[in-house]
């Protein structure tokens, strides 16, 4: 697809119909790339120690920080979802 946003939107739809549920590390990567592509760099404070899921999500998203524009994160998201089909 020529339009990165259209390819990203299709991948978001496709991600909900994967043949099997990805492992937790892959799910974190999907989440982080989605957030980076849709919202940009992570903001706010890192969740507290008691919120392990929130911390893992925050850390995964923070690991995507600085991607050259949202386009890179969108393309990585699309590529990841395609590899899971």
C-alpha cells in the first residue's frame, strides 16, 4: 500500500484477527509500536512498582522513543502484524 496510514489502519484491524494469540513479549511490542505510531513518544511518570503490567507497557513504549516520526513506528507495526499472520 502506498499510504502508510491506510496500511497501519489495516494492520490494526488485522491484529484483532490473528490466527493465534502472540506471546507476552510480542504483545508488548505490538502495544509499544501502536502507541508510538498513534501518539508519539511516551509522556508522564512511570507507573509504580505495584503496577507491574503498567510498568511493562510504559517501558516497552519508552523503548520506542525517538523513532523518526510516526511513520517508522507505523511501518514496524505493519511489518510485525504481517509476520504474525
